[in-house]
C-alpha cells in the first residue's frame, strides 16, 4: 500500500517513502503469458457463441422476447453470485477456481451444442444452460482479475494490462466476425461446440499457472466475514467506492443507449442495421488504439487521467440524440473506444498498486457488481422512458447523467491525487521531479 500523506480521513494514496530500486525492470512472466493466451482463446469462442445462442433460439421457433429471456438468464446469476465468487477466489487458490469455472462453462456449452445439433433444444433448457454459463463467469471473473494482477509487478504492470486488454479486444472482434461467418455457413450448434472446446483448452492452460509466489491464505472466519472484509476494503477508500458508484450509473446508461436506443436510431434515422454495425466496429477499433496508447503512456495521476477520459462516454448518446450522420457517429464511437481504454488501464493499475494481493478478488467482485447491477434495470426502463419523454430527450438524459456523475467523482480529493508508484508494491520510489504532474511520458511517443 501507499505510504504517503493523508487527505483528511481518506486512505493513503501517494508515495513518500524511498526504497532501494529494483535490480532490473519488472517483467510479466510465464503466468501472464498463460493467462493472456487462455483469455484470447475463450474470447474468440465466447463472442461467437453469444451470436450463435441468439440464432439457436430463433431457429428453434423462438422470437425476440425468447432471445431476451435467454440473455437475461445469463446476466441474472452473474449479478447474484459475483460477490460470493470474489470471496471464494480469495479463500481458495485462484487458478483452481478458474479451472472449475471453465469446466462448468465447457460442459454447459457442450450440452447446449448437442441439444441444438440434435434439434431437441427447448427454451427452458437453453435458459438453464445459459444460466450455468453466467454462474461460471460470476466465479471466474473475480478470480481471473486477481490472478492477472498478481502475475505482474512494478513499472511493467500498466503496459502488461494494456497489452492484455488489447489482446482481448482483438479476440472479441475476431470472435464475433468468425462466429457470424460460421453461423452463415453451418448450424449454430457447431459454434457452441467450438466455444465448449475453447473453454476446455483455456482451462487446461490455466491449470498450469504457478501460484508458488502467492502467500498461503490464512484460515478465514467464514464466507460472510470475507464479504464484509472486502466491503470494508472498498468503503474505506473514497476513490474506490466513488468510482464503483460512478460506473454503476455510467455502464447502465451506456448499456441502455447502445443496446436499446442505438439500433432504433439506426433503423429509423440512419438507414438500417449496417450503419450501427459500422459504429460498433469503430468503437472496437478505438479500444485497440487506446490499449496501444496505454502501452506507451504512463499518466502519473492515474485516476485523474482515467476519470477525465470517462467524459467522452457521453458522446455516443449525444450523437444518437442529434442524430449524427454515420461518419460522425463512427468518429464519436472511435474516440469513446480510445477513452475507455485509458480509463480501464489506469483503473487496473490503481487496483494493482493499492489493494493487498490477498483481497484483490473480493475488491474486483465489488467492482464488477457495481458495473452490472443496474444494467438490467436501465435496459428494462429504456422503453418506458422513451415513451414518456421521447427518444431524443432520453438520449440527452443519458449523456447528462454520465457528465454529472463523472464531474461528481472529480470532487473526491483521492481521485485527483492518487499517484503512480514507480516500482513494485511495497517498495515505492517517488517519481522524478522533472516529470510533469500529469504524465511520466509524452502521449505522442507511440513509436
């Protein structure tokens, strides 16, 4: 943890204790390589499977409402079990939790594929199997984030996180494209079978993770006590709970704007689904560009730089409210993709730097929970709000909410002042005085 001055009763967020420099630059090692390879494999399979599941429902005689039920069946257990998953991942070896979750996902997707290929899939079966996938993700995600953060150290962490996110985004784009092509050429069941195989391969890779560097877990006093301990870790840090609350609103309204209003605006104002597809593709390219940027740029005030880059997330809602022509909307989505990656890498680096290793999964679970908890409510309310105030007004409201909550977070002193430490956790060295207060390197040096 940081060891500098306080701001009122807030946690310590800046470094002021010198320590001998590390003997060499810290590097992401074997664990990071295994985690990245496994994540790329599962991301390729999963993003194709999401499309395949929707088409499987439709080809079995279902309608749009049935597709929504299957999608909700995946989200509901994610919300219900995330916090438990975080506590479990901090009690047990994280790689075992990840492998167990991958096994559950592999089996459920394999059964789903078999039912679709044999023509026997019923709606309740698809909902149940999709819910099992969501349950696996609820236990997997906090464990995976904790494991990823413990796989890198020191100055290499931010660059490693940026590379990981860039790989994930690239795999997501490729997986969606590959899944769409496969569905056009063959039964959706085969895409689901490929996803099951991807989970099997990724789980095998994760079984070889080396956890010898992680201290043994001390016996806990119970799952509820662990959850309470994780909550205290979040509640005791104003920068942490403020940003979690911020993103519970931001993710919800962005989800409503892009999942509900975006397709409607594209259909009614832009000429159909293709322009919206172009806009989403531009966002994907922007995330790749943002991750590449963050492999080179190291903003010294991590959360200040990241939070300022949340403001552009209001632009897509505003662009849809106008609405902008397709080229303008694509430009806005590209900028948004870049901006969210600046925040994402800065946020991961801050968590890696400030949270004790043995509590990473619990804190990550509260972070994930805050991000997804309000999404079902927001998407369900999008239609009634549009009927009440109008689509354009609803979209302007989404943009205003993002701006307001982000401006509110900047009022938290720790968000403005949390500073990057320059070496490994527990051996902080103040950044050189010659650097600016905002960055340790020029943004333009992308080479």
